């Protein structure tokens, strides 16, 4: 099991395609330098002790397909810059302390087939442009009206 902070120097590994460090004891924040990894396809940092915000620079990673940050202590919101991640297929940020609304730009991502945002402090609804038969969506019930309408499954408010 790894512990400690994820060093920003990891971005010096320019050919890095996947970072899979889930279920460790990583602390600190997500290094903004990860956004400079032009070949990074998978960033999997779920089930750690990470805090702070999702760095805006991460939305600049041109090859990112999977962004898995659930079960941490992340705060802030999902930036509208997420719309720059044109290759994104999988976004999982559930069970953090994120707030705000789900940006409408998420609905413009044509390849997203999995979105999980439940267990945060989001307001508003899931962008209806995401609602389709081929997209799995997990959110708090007030974001989807009723389970089965847009959302694959929902979690009632606590």
C-alpha cells in the first residue's frame, strides 16, 4: 500500500498512458502537472485520502478517457472546462465533497458512457443531453427526478 503525496514529478514521465493508484493512502492534492501528460488515457486515484480541488489543468489532458476520483475528500466543483476532454468515456467522482452544478458541457461529451456523481453536494439536474440508453448514470435522486428516468440508479438525499 502506497502512502504520502503523489509527486508532481510524475509528469516527467511524458509517455505515461495510465496511472492506476486506487485503494492506497495517497494524501495531499492531485498534482496540476498531470494535465500536461499528453498520452495519459486513464487516471484512477479512487479510494485514497486526496483533498483539494480537481485541478483545471487536468481538463487539458487531450487523451484522457477514464477519470476515476471517487471516495476521496475532493472539494469544489467540476469545471466547465471538462468539455475540453473530447475523448472522455468514464467519469466517476462519487462520494467526495464536490458541490455546484454538473456543467452542461458534460452533456456535449459524445463518448461518455458512464457517469457517477452521487454522494456529493451537487445542485440541479443531470444535463438531459447525457440521458440515453447507452449511458449509465448514477446520481442523487433529486438530480434525476426518479430512478430509471435518465439515471440508471440514484441515491436518496441523506
